[in-house]
């Protein structure tokens, strides 16, 4: 019996030693010879929708669109333990190999370089705190509101209600969501329309290539998707319920290595082949379990990080990339994470319910001096679906501000299908609340559908007087708020506290437009609030301080 035990231990050590000698590598090739495929026959490796996007925006096909050479794949497969996948944009293969095998591969004349991507087993010497990436959900289960839906404030900031009233809910736009898992998406009623209308048009797990079930693993992807696609009135309605979706698992929450950046780029090529319009990425990379992989602030110029280079290729192919700016705001300036540093994309910061930068929201500029984030919206106290109770609760992070902008972009692109990706970005930026004075805290501010969609019309100067808008006294020391607002005799208001909860709402009326509306707040505690006032034509918001 003891002999059997010793044999087992010997075999275990032998096997583990063999496995531990293996790692994951990215093999980049110098060339891309083709026998089977040609740019003259793109239908053999791209969908009709992907080809149509290139034609519509006059984006020429190039060698990046072609698959990796079968000759190279055949040669490399004989020299490695296994092949994981191939990335056409990088002209690279991801493999499992030993150090000795890699030395042999590096000597091949068609190999440009080999990049160490991850160990096979083990989580490394340190574990990166996933809170920085947005994976630690800070929940507030007190989700009751007064006379309103819990999602009214976050949607109202972006003009989602006005977008929906005009019939724009993302129809015809394909959105890819790259994240860590999508558990219960197939069971939550607010997502049922995606299945009933066959709106999930693709999905893959690029972390575990043998896993065929994307409705599994970490809930972060489900949380993010709920901020884009939910459609259960009275519980949670997001901006783009009528879009099509591609759901990709690229993030391994158990560890942090460069392989996850390659997973992201592989997912982008997959989504591109299916004709994706928008990629939502509530992920960010800066430091890793292997310190030799860490980026520095000077690396964040949009040209060095693997994932940022992938995002740059995506945007050059007409795809809108929307990514979270990161949750490293406490570090100070230049704290965005890759791929937020990429060119030609939208990185999204977070504000709180007082419309000020959330403390965790990463700041610009990039290493080459560009403003980041480009845009911001509510990211502290966002209403999303969470597990295990499958309920709507509040959570915080730029992970949840980015998908709201993705939904807004989808509706706006449906409304303006003639716009290119760059024209869409320009319209969103010009609609920002601080477009005239951008900074590296909120970028160009909070965008809005009406300002983006009607921008040209709204900017036409005319003889009409400017809408009256004044709230006084502010700061408020008594109980009566006076509101000068427009010329109508009736309006409504919401008073929202610092957690995003509507604590008072109601209708207002007056006998003359020369008189201000009055709001009585007899028991309003000391604090900072947002007052929203609207009539049939206009919505205004202001920060209100109660002393």
C-alpha cells in the first residue's frame, strides 16, 4: 500500500512539474501568406453585416481582416502543447508551450516576437484588487422611491426618456459586451425580450474555451448588461432594449495577466466578424499578478497596452468602443486604465447624484496629454440587476456609467444611421454638459440625447428669449424654494438626495409666468440635493444645498 502511495506521489509530482513548466504565450508573426482566403472574397471570413459596415463608412479591407496563415498554424501546432486561438488583427496565435518549445519557436524566421501571457496554474505572487476594476459591488438595497421609478434619475440625465419617446431604443444596432460572465441573463424577466426576439446574436467564452455556457460565472457582465438592455417598466428600463447583443467572456476574475488583454482583442475580432457596431468594455488593466507585466503611467498613450492597441484597431474599422475610465481616482491625475487611453474611443467617468465626480472615478490626462475621460454620467448609486436575489439595487463604479453611455449611443446611432463612428462621437461630446470647458475630471461632461440629436437645430440663433431658470435661495435655509422656470403655468419637480433617491416630487402651478413656482420642503434635512424641474418642453437640473 505504501508503495502504491509513493508511486502516486511520484506521478503527481511528475505531472505537476510538467504542467508547471508550461505557460501561455502569444506568438506574433511577421507575415500573413494566404492560400485559402483573399480580400477579393471577404464573404468567406466576414459576415454580410461586417462587410456592409465597411462599405457604408468607406473603410477599406486590409490584411488585418484576413485570418492567420494556416501554414504558420500548422507549423506552430507541432511545436507546442496546444493552440488556444488566433488573432487576425495582431497576426498572432495564443498557445500553451514549455520554455524549450518557445526557444525553438523564437528561432523561426517567420516569427516576429513571443509575448509571455500567463502561467498555466496559480494566481501569481499577488492578487490585484478587483474593486479597482469594478468587480466589488457596493450595494444599497434600499431601493424605494417616492412617486417615480428607481431608474428615472439615471435615465433622465442622458435624455433616455426623450429618446424612447421618439421611438429610438437601439433597433438595428449590434452591441458587444465584454466582461466576466452573464449568469441568469437567460432567467431574468427584464432580459426575456432578448430571447423572444432573438436579439442575442453571438456569444463566446474566451477564458475557458471549452465552456459553451456564457450564462455563467461572475455576475459583473450581467450587472453591466442590465444597464444597457433591461426592459421591465416599473422595475428597470435601460436605454437600448431593442439592440442586438454579442456576449463575450474575456475577464478571468481569479487572476490578472496579459492573457486577458489578448482575450479582449480576440473577442473584438469575433464581434467584428459578426458586424458589431458598439463594444462596451467595463474592464480596465494597469497592474497584474506578475509585476513584470505592470504598465506605467507613461505607457498609457494609446499605443503600448495590448488592449489599447486592439481598441485602436477596432475604432479604425468603424466600431465605437465605449469603456470605463477606471476606478483608480484616489491615485490622482493620469489614473485611467487601459483601454481608456486609446485613441478614437469613448472612455467614461462617473459622477454622483450631486453631479460631481465620484471620488473613485479615474482621471486624465493620458501620457500624451489627451483629455480623459471623454464623457461622464451617473456611476455612484446606479440601479442595476444583482444576484443572488435577482433584484434591482444600487451599485457604484465606472463599470456602470460606461454601459449607460453605450445605450445612449445605440439609440442615437439608430436615429442618425448616416453618421460615422467619429460623427457619433463628436455629437455626443458636443452635447456634453461642459463641452465649452472640458477637464480631466469629467471630460466634456454629461451627454444628452436631445442636445446631440437636435444639436444643429438647437444651436440656431433666433429672436426667442432664453428660457428662464433660477432657483433661490440657494443655499436654502428656510423651507420654501422659489423656482423661475420657463413661461408655462404648470410644471413638475423631483428632489433627489445624495444617494440618488427621490425624496419629494410633485406638480407645481402658478397664476402668472411672471411669478416663480414655490416648493415647500418643511422637513428637508441639511445636505446636498439635485432639483429637477420639467414641463412639456424643457428639463432643468441644479444642485441645491440645504443649510
